């Protein structure tokens, strides 16, 4: 469905130091720097897959999504989305995809979302019967109710995002590029959006590529993740393997019957956090069973075994790739 | 989006565009007030003509000229330059590019959608003109009225395409709003909006024949006020069509090249 080969997107960025003199100088002479937003990435995504596209800020995630949706022309490399070259922006291609950007809105600001839906119906050439059925389905799944009849500017952020999603899906796209769709939303609204996206994917067999800084989104939606950093691919595979590789240890979350001191807990494993009757321990994977039986002796009301939080895994992954890059740079200077 | 599909979508897009245009009632009122410049110019020039006629313009001719100017300006207005500039700089053009309709068509339809609102103002002024000045203040030649209708569309097309071209320049210039200001100053003076082109010095009048501004306002006004015979009117229409073609081609070329530079900043 999506094939990317050695994709590169480089920008020329005007650089100048702060200050009045530098501002005046920049009128006569400008210096430019090449920024390698995406620097040679290759991957394939099959039809119906849900893939998390992760990386720290400035990694090149959004740039890649914009290239995939035809907004940006790549500097080099090949991109194919369901048989189309995105930069050509053929109508047939645009009718198959959607890009939802959490920080940008397509809703007509002064009008109710229903007007944007109607406008999209006309633009995408959707028959009235299909349109009515789709709006009904989206209204139910997203619990839109009467929101669609209030001016967009009077909606809360969460309400607006629900309507944004509906507007982006009126034409029933087969490929969804979602760039931070839950940004700024509260926990319950994030869950609503996540559930909806999953339901849409399962019901329509749509392919989904998601970027998000909320790891709960990724964990709930994406069995596979692609990680990029500084424009280069640093991981492509399933989420569980990534966690296993970066943080092979398990977390034991203990709810104790009575307070236990830290010294007693530290004999079981590394204490990650501890407050009176709740403690989180980190133990090697193969020592979990033994540690659990020893922990029970302390008087445990409840016990769960978990992976390390995804946030920690990603942070560890990013710091490792940063360290690797620095090491490579040092070696390059040395030679 | 094919032309056929665009035409099919037209009524809905116009309806939504009109709803947007009338969303703010107070802003609408301010906008109406902002279009009254010809009325001010009318007062000024009729005061001058009270002493002695200026060229062929006595008081009645000035009244007719500026009332028709008011109507023509309403019917040929476009404002896409600001919209395109803003959307390129903010990166929100990305959202238009995702839709299967050419953004320049979409801006054009948005601009046209405000036309019924403009008619609400233009029609009473036209009735006032006929009521006060009588039907002989304007041409009675049906052929010239036909050309007038065509020239209004041509005037709108030139105005829109220049706006689009100026907006598209923001792909290359980061912001083209200063260029828009320069255009607007030239447009006000050279189009006949403030001073009838007939009253320009000869060299400036000759220059105005070869610049686009006169074909945006002055030419339709001159058609309605009976300045031209059929031959001269058709010659001017051909020139107007030439400018439409020129700006159409220039906008298409700059759009294609500019889009390659679009960075879709933000988000």
C-alpha cells in the first residue's frame, strides 16, 4: 500500500544571529544552511496496517507524512501510495487519502462543522445517500450529536478535533495519515479518539500511519512502529520487540498490606518508586517468578507485572541513537 | 478535480462561501462603508465641476461616472492575495492542497460567492442612478450593455488573477504583502477609480491603455457611460481578454514553480 525508498527531503534555511546589526546585514547578504529533515529512509506498509511513526521533535515525522500525502516534493527518493506518486496530487489519489494534523484545522472557522461536511461532499463528489450514511456512522462513532450545528469557533478543543476527524473521513479514505491527532486533549477525549480510529480501521480496512507524543495512543493503536531520528530510520518492527530490546527488564507493581521500608524492597530488585504501601520494582525478566514469590512474603494486596512505560523506552532509544551519532561524529573527526 | 466536477460542486461551494461572507454582521457593515470611496470622489469632483466643466465632465457626468464606478468596483472585487499570502506563510494552504479541487479554483469560488452580497449594495445604487440621473445618463445601446456584462466578468478575472499572482509570489518572497500594497496604489490611481482615465494627461492615458488597471474598472465604466463606438469597444475588449490570458498564464506558471518550494510550515 505504501512504499518508500531512500526518501530524502532537504530544506534551505536562512540563518542569522539575533540583533539589529545582523538583521540589517541579512538584507544585503544571507547565509543558508541545508537542513536534512528526512535523510534516506526506506520502509513498506501493507494494506490495513496500523503503524506508529515515532521520533523526538524535529525527527522528520511530519515532513515524511507531508511527502506521503503529496504536500511536499521530495528532494530525492521514491514514494508510492496505493499506486500513486503523491507529489502529482492526482484527484484519484487525493480521494483515497486523508491527513489530519492536530495543530491545523480544516473546519470553516465561522460556520458549523455541518457546512464543512457539506462542502467536502461537493468537492469529493459524494452521492447524497453515501454522504448521509457516512455522516450518520461518524456521528454515532464520535458521539457528535448537536455539535455539528454549532459554529466551529465555539467548540472546545476536543469537540473540534472530533469534528475535524469526521470532516477528514467524509470521503471514506483508504489511507489515514494522522499527525498528533490527540494533541492537547484530556485523557478521556484521547481515549474516545483512539477508540474511534481503531474502529474505523477495523470496519473499513484502512491503512493507518500515526505520529503521536502520547505513547498511550501508540500502545493502543499500533502493533508496529517505525522510529526515526534526525531524518534516519532507527527502528522498524513490532512494538513488543522494541520494548524487549530496549528495556528487557519487567516492572513489578506491588500494593502492600502495610508500609514496608525501602531497604527490604531493594533486596527484591531495583526500586523505581516507593510510597508507603505502593512500590514499583524493576527486575530481570527471568527473575520475575522468583521475585514475585519472595514479594508475597512481604504481605501483598495486589501485584501486577508490566513492561517499562513506553515513554521511558522511547526516551532510552532516542538517547542511545544520540550517543551513537556523537560517537560516529567523533570517529569521523578522528579519521 | 475536472472542470465538470467543479461545475457540479459549484452551487454548494457558492452557498458555503456566501454563508462565510455573511457570518459577521458588524464586519459586513464596516465593509460596506469601506467601499464608498467613489461617493467621496463624486462629491469632490462635482464641487470642482461646479466652477467649470473638466473636459467633457460637468456635474451630471461626474455623478454618473462615480455611481457606475461604485457598481463596477462591487462587481469586480477580489481579495485572494491576502488569503493566499496568509495560508502560504502559515502553512494552512496544506489543507486546501489535500482536497481534490485546485486551490486557485477554490479561492475564485470563495470570492465569487460574495457576489450576491455585493449585488445587494450595487443594485440600489444602480436604481438610484437611474432615478436621479434618468436613463439617458448611461448608454442605451443594447450591444454596449452586452459588452458591459462581458467586461465586468473580464474585469473580475483580471482582478482575481492579479490577486492570485501576487498571493502566489509569497512562495518565492516569504511575504508578498508589500507587493500587494504597491499594486493596490497603482490600481486605485490607474484604473479610473479615483479619477476618470479620460482626464489623465495624454502620456499617462496612453500608458494606461497598455497596463491592466484600466480594464479592471475604467473600461466597463466607459462602456456603460457611452464613451465608445462599437469598434473601439471591441478593440478594448480584445485588450482586456489579452490581459486575462496573460495573467492566467503567469499565475499558472508561478503556481507550478512555487508549489515545489512550499514548505507547509507548522504542524
